[in-house]
């Protein structure tokens, strides 16, 4: 499956999640794990940051706190600064914010 197709599927998945009522959401949430959170974030990052910027901070990781995933990139050894970041709700997939930390 091509990266473009995967990105489109993830984006559609995220948008559809916002339209589904809470009663119909999966028990474990629309974004149940770190891998899903990172995949969703990478789709949104493509619309905000350049490909070079996204690639520069791979691999991406996510931490879950109080029902919200925070996705962040990896700084290379000796680097200073921040990375692309995104916060997304586990239960319904709502993207709360996207930014580049410092």
C-alpha cells in the first residue's frame, strides 16, 4: 500500500471519527495505541511542515496522558531545539493542536 493511500485512509478515519457519536466509538477509543497516534500525526504533519522537516525528526513517539496522546519527534544527538508535535484525543480522534516546539 502506498504512503499516499495510507495517509488518505488515516485522514478519512480521523475525520469520520469526529462525525460518529460517542455511543458508537470503539471501547478502546479511535486512537487506541501509540502506533495509531503517530500515524495520524504524520498525516497532519504533511499539511503543515515540509517533508524535510518531518523526516528530520523521525522516529516519532507518543505519550498518553489523561486521554490525550501527545506525539513528538526525536532530536538527533547533539541537536538543540524542538520537533513537530500534535495532541489528539484517544476517544474520538479530535486533533487538539499541532505545533513545532522550541
